C-alpha cells in the first residue's frame, strides 16, 4: 500500500523510542529489551512497516477485560524474507496479553506471519505491541464489554420521563426526548427506533453495560393529531409502550418578514451535505402571536422551521438539510401568513475529485496532492485515499478500507474485522498525529462506500480522532466527511 511521508509522521511519535534503542540490536535473532519482543530461527527477514506501524495488520477477535484470549484473537502481519528457513517471533507481555507465532518461510519475498494472542486483558486500555527485535507495532484495544447487539434487557415504561413541548403540527426537535429505565442482562450496543406513530418516531443508539441504567430516545417528525398517543418500544425480547400527550396547535402567526437583513450561517458547497451549522436567521415583527411552519426548497436544499412566536420584533431560525446540486446563487422563498420574501444563498463549486470533512465543525478540504491507490492485503484488497489542505502547511488526512475480498459498497468500521477501515490525521498546529481510538468511542471510525466503479471510489466517513496517535486525551470530531476520488 502506498504510504506518504506525512502518513508516516502519524506513527513517528510512537516509534521514536523504539528506533533509538533498536539500532544496537541484532537484525536476525535476539530480544528487544525495550518492547520485550523476541525472535529466533534460521530465516532472515524484516517486518513490513518496521520500525513504525505494521503495514496494515489484520487484527481479529474481541479483547475484553477479564476474558481469556482464544484462537480467534490473532494478528496477521507481513514480512520481507531474504533467506528461507524457520522463524519464531513474539511480542512482550503488555496489559496481561502477548502475541506469538512460528513456522517456516519456504520462499523469499513478501510472506505472512500469523500471531496468536494469549493471556487475559487486565484493564480497559489501548497498547502498542511490537513483535520481534526490530519490529513494527500494532494497536490492540481492550474494552470492558464486547461491542455487539444487546439481546436481553428489561424496559420499564411505567417510570418513563419526557422532556420538550409536544404540539400538533409543530415538528419535534432535539429537546423532545424520552428517558426509559432499563435493566441490561446482556451488554453491548443498541439501536432503537419506534414505529412511526402520529407522524413521529423516537430513536437512539449507543452502548450499554450490564445492570440498571437509562436509554434516551430523541423525537422527530410532525404530530398530526391531538391527545395522548402510545409509542411501542423494544429492546431484545422486552417490549412496552410509553404515552405522549400532544396539545392543540395555536392559531397561525401574523407578522412582517425582513429578508434583506437575513443571515446565512454555515458552508454551502456543491455536493457537500448540509448539517446543523447551516441556518438562515430572519428578522420578523410579529403582530399576532401564534404558530409558524416554514419550508423553503431550492437546489436540492431545504430550510425548515416551526414553532410559536409572541408579538414583537424577534428572529426566526430555519435549519438546512440536503445536498446542493449545483453552484451559484439560489433564492429561497419564505412565507409567514401574508408576508413573503426571498433569501439568496450562494453555493460555491465543488471539485471534480474531492476529499473533505468538518473538523470540530469547520469545513476542511484535503484536495491538494489528492490521490487514491490500491494494493493487495494478505490475499485481500485495500483502497486508500490521502490528501493535504495545502502544499505548505503539512495538514494531512488519509484513510483505508480493507477486506479479504474485493472492496464493494458497504460500511467499513474500526474496530478491525474481516472488513475494516483505518485513518490518520496530522495537525501541524499541535504537531500531533491523530487517529480514531476504539477505547474512547465505538465504532471509532465509520467509512461508508457508496460506489466502487470505473476506478473511482465514492462515499462518506466520520469518527472521533485522538492525539498521540489515538492514545492521547485530546480529540477532534470528524463529521460530514465525503470523498470522490479516482484510483
């Protein structure tokens, strides 16, 4: 796989100590006293990626605190063999576990080594393991629960609590939540969406440990009817219903809009989906209090807002959604009662090939030195994408999607599995390499490939990246990631 110089920087902080000590060690057999890695045998070889990160290791199995490792806990790495023969290789013991493997290299060139894990993870943490003397390193994250579907839990809708205002014809928003007590008997992840009832749904997802706790569901949709409405909810085999009472809608508001002083917030780029930062704020002088329900659509984008307003001068905020279809200036017609006006929004052109995302809410494009490449991975496949913000700053982002079979449309996640994703970001301001961390969020990284055709990969990505190459305390949120790159 291709590795840019800037990509290697991400691993450098983890490897500086390894490199300085390993220069005095044998490249054939012996022990690395810093990492505890050992190797022996008659073959001569070097690990691909050494002394930095291993060249895309294939890590399988669950690593759970207090649970012994079994044969499913393995790591496949590659080595370049110059002399055939036998080999035995092992990592040091870190956090109660280590990895080792042995065998015979029957041919020179690129060969695979399978390392099997043994031991019991002691605490929930991430650690780098370095097999051999002048070894590369790979990251293993031990968690307190296995991240998998929750199959058993007892919901208690009798003591459910609600927040927010529920009014006929007024769309629900982030303030409309339902908190449900649950006693979890099988830990793992959950994803709940109620059936659409009265034009509304409640949904939520996350990870649950064993025992008594709560699940928070957020409402969406516009209520169509009045009165108490029951919403069914399920978790595993547990089912119950919770009531929501919807109040009558007030009369329509009357007022005068002033679009000339409206304020557009957020970035508007052709092909880049809008998010919560994209809003239009419109001054209005309300002469009769009541309900407003405004929708304005143009260029594949919709601005929407609903609620109630009192009399007097104030602002109405509309939230944007959708993906701009073209560049240029487009007018969005706004109506409140008998008052109408239009708000212009300028959409900038998107590049033919692009690689971009929002970092802590700031739109950032990595279209300089943009390229994508493919290479076999342990008999499997990889597509990698990388780019820079500019030719001089050094701000860089890359990711890979990997599979033992051909890369196809679908979701690729970190943690690692048969199909998985990896990513790295270099921040020139702090001088730090950032990577997703499985010990802090799950999934740590999500890459959704929507198309792989005609030597072009298209999709979206998001994740939470931590400094010190994924082990540090500081993080950056990567959202609204999009890519469309030829390879």
